[in-house]
C-alpha cells in the first residue's frame, strides 16, 4: 500500500504538469500567427522578389557580385559593424567590470546611466550628434576655441560621425550582457588564484577574463548583428560618404524604385546576419558541448 | 614533498573596522606540522583571522610570522600559503588536471614536472583517471578532494581551510574528515582549519582554539578543553553540558552543599570560596539513570529524583531528558543496549553522577 502511494503521487503530478505545459503552448499561437502574417510572409515576399523582379533569374545578384558599388557597400557595412563592435567592447568591458563590483544606490545610479539613453529614440540621439558635429557645432567651436584647429573640420556627413554615433547607441547592448555575466563570476575564484601565486593581473588574465567570455560573445553577437542592419544613424550622419547597407536598400526601394535590387541586397544582408548567428551558436554551443563531450 | 610545514606566530593581530572590532589582539603560536582548528559561533572572527593569515584582510595591528618572518606586508600571491575555500572556488573553465596544475604552472615549472607533480597529487586524492573532466562533472566529495589537491600540490608552507566540509552531507563529511586527516599525515603540512562544528574540530585537530567576539577564549588539546573548560561558554560550546547556576554554597563535611534553586541541592568537591561566580557543569555521559532507589547508599555521588521528560534514540546512544523540578532539566546520554527495556516519558527515576564529575566552572568574564 505504501509502495502504491509512493508511485501514485509523482505519476499524477507529472500528468498534471504535462497538461499544464500543453495548455501554455497554445498561448504561443497568437504571437506565432502575428509573426507569420507580418514578418515571415513579407520576408518570403522580399526573398522571392529578389529572384523575380523584373524577371525570374539571378540577375539582381549578378549585379551585386559584379563588383560595383553594391558589393563595396556591403563590405563596408560589415567592416563598420566590426569596428563599432570592437570599440563597444573596449569601452564597455571596463564599465561593466566596475559596475559589477558596485552595490546598492551606486549600482542603481550607474545602471540608470546605461539604461536611460535607451528610452530616448535613436533618431533624436542621432540629431543630437549632428548638433555636435556640425560645421559650426560644439566640437568644431571647441577645437577652434582651444586653438587646436584653424578652420572647422567637415565631420558631416562622414565615417567618423557614423562610428561615434553608432558606438554611442550600441554601448548599452554591450554593457548589459557583460554586466549580467560579470556579476555571476564568483569573486572567491580570484582569491583562490591569488593565494596560489597569481598576481592580480595574472589572476585576471587566467581566471576572470576566460570566465567573462560568455558575456563578451553575447554582447559581440548582439551589437554586431544590430549594427549590420542599422539604418537611422548612418542615414543621418553618414550620407553618401559612408553608405551602409540599410541606407542603400532604402534608397533603391524608395528613391530609385529598383525593388528587385533592393530585395536582393536585403536578402544578402539577412543571410550574412543569419550566418553570423549560426557561427555564434556554434561557438557558444561548443563551450557547453565540451562539458558533455569530456565525459 | 616538504618534510613538515612552517610554524606560525600571531603576535597581537588586531582588526578594527570603523566602528567594530572584528579581532581583539590575538597572540598564539602554531607549531610546524600541527593541525590547528579555529572554532566558534558565526561572527566570532575565525574567518577574519584566516583572511588575515592568507593576506586578504590586512590587520589593523600586530605581526604574523611564518618561520620567524613577518608577512603582514607581503601580498597573498607571494606568501606561498595554500587555501581550501568554503565553496571550493574551483575554476569552472578548467579541467581537474588544469585546476591542480594551476599553481605549478604559475611557478614556471617545466612541463614534465607539472605533469608529474599533478599526477602524483591526483593519485593521492584517488582521481587519477579523471584529470580531463570538468569540475561540474564531479560529485561534491570529489570537488572537495580536488580543492585539497589544488591547495597542497605546490607544498605551501601553511594550508588554510575555511569550513571545507560545510557543503557536504553528514556521511560524506565524516568520510572526508578521515580523508583530510590521512592527507595531513601524507603531506605533513601545517594546517589551520576553520569550522563551526566542534565535533569535527575535536575529531581532527591536535589543538583547538575557541573564538568568541573576536577573541580566543581558550586553546588547547581537544580533550583538555572538554575536561577543563575555562568558562561556561567553552563548556557549552564544546560538547553538551548540563549547567546550573549556583544560588548559595555551604560547607558540608569534606565537600560543600550547593543550592541550585527550586529546592535542589548538590554536593561538590572544593570549598565555598571557589563557588562564587561559578556554575555547575555536568556532562551528559557522566549521568546514570535508574529506577527510584536504585542508587541508594552510593557514596561520593549526587542522586536526585526526577521524571523522564523525553527519550530519544540516536545511533548507538540514548539521549534522555529528566525533569528534576519545574525549570531544572538534565540531559543524560547512555549507551544503547540491545533488547534492554528503557524508561518511558513520565516514569519516576533517580539520576546519579559522581561528585568528581560535578565541575565548577567560572562564568564568562
């Protein structure tokens, strides 16, 4: 009887929890339908259009690969995204490190400084950078006033302004994953390294930095993928001098009205971003895969 | 491996935070190769003292001497001390082998030497086949052993252990006590062991220091502390104790008569003067329980009537509480006897203990 009672309880519990889980699954239906109608379907349309406008075939892709300005813009986009990601990592790592050691109200203030800019639209923040970078803007005035420059530099539109603006907007997306990761790193591991003979620098290099890698890879993936398709800041600060893929696509679609080429450029960008994501999943997946593989 | 560890001398080591004194001046000498335990309730300063020896907590005053050299100004990474942390602090991104080899690699040993020493240490902790495993794949006991090996592989002068068994369940904890003891014999290091478990400390240590409020209240061999506690705190912290307040003491033939309140009186050796500001302490294992009248005529004994309050069978012993009066309850611990009937709650009994087991212990000062 006791045995029966023992086996009975978990079985019913499992049944209940399973049926609850099945119920919960139906709650995904509405968002799935929404995504299918307004995201998946248009994307399929775009991909199809890249092969069918103006006629069926690969002519749009041939135009991109022909080596003209289109391929150049795509490569420049990848390069810009990579540079912005690297700069974000360099700036964010020390910030996240210091923040991870704060507590109480100091931490809240620091977190607010990181998060509040996210509440302001990227359009407004990009316009703010235009004010800074204008010919008679704050930066030029200050540099001339300090005697560093004789004549104003033309920052706008240009590559420098795009990089500064993008780094500024992407920074929180690098800091937050790093911070989440660093706060979970056990400080006693550093003490352990120190007592075994590692000076603070060596302890950082051999223990802290490797343990912060999950945060680094999450931040890098997030910022890099967001930067690849970033539109508003390059559009406002870059102009034709620093054309990025999203801006080029918008021009093809809305100004030149070459929807076929715009679709194929969008498809290439989508494939590149998807490929980056696959690489990221492979890298981080391997990190946990090793744990099982070592058995 | 080292012949023996280093001697450690604490000379007036003090730690003050702005308003709190975490460590009163502490002075003690620990001999090379000694297994020395620091015990005490949480907040008594034992971990602070360990942190000061390791170098993580700079003392406000005092000297810490290893082999006669003051190390207070030397950073942790140049002290050549080993430490086992409460949560083990094993590196999750490294394998078992890499964890144990960590300190050796920092010491720039040749690859062959690193492999040889690490492998030998893995043999000692019986994990030779598991060098390539990740830490997360090990059981709690195995992690504990890796932590030991990692802290001892570089022959540190002193091995500090901060509640290393706190996270293990009871059976494993007892097994690991033997392991650590055997390990201590094998590596012959000086070990300073922090625990809040007095049984653990008594089972493993050459000497124990009992801490309270940032001070060492008493130190000595486990048996010394148990038999001659310096005050009521030590008596009750180390093992169980029945403690009675003395209300009045009168001379009585060769002994004295102690009034412990509620109309109860005891005999104890000694003179009346020694009873002032003292308590009576009787260890549970000194007490016998019998039917009423069973102890009549026994000389040199305290015999008191009472009622069984409860009886608990634990592995190998019977622990029973006997109510002598409203407030006065004594706990007796008796060996368990197979098939022998024992009293039940509510039974009238007599309790008895020898006058020589009636200890007079000063109150805390």
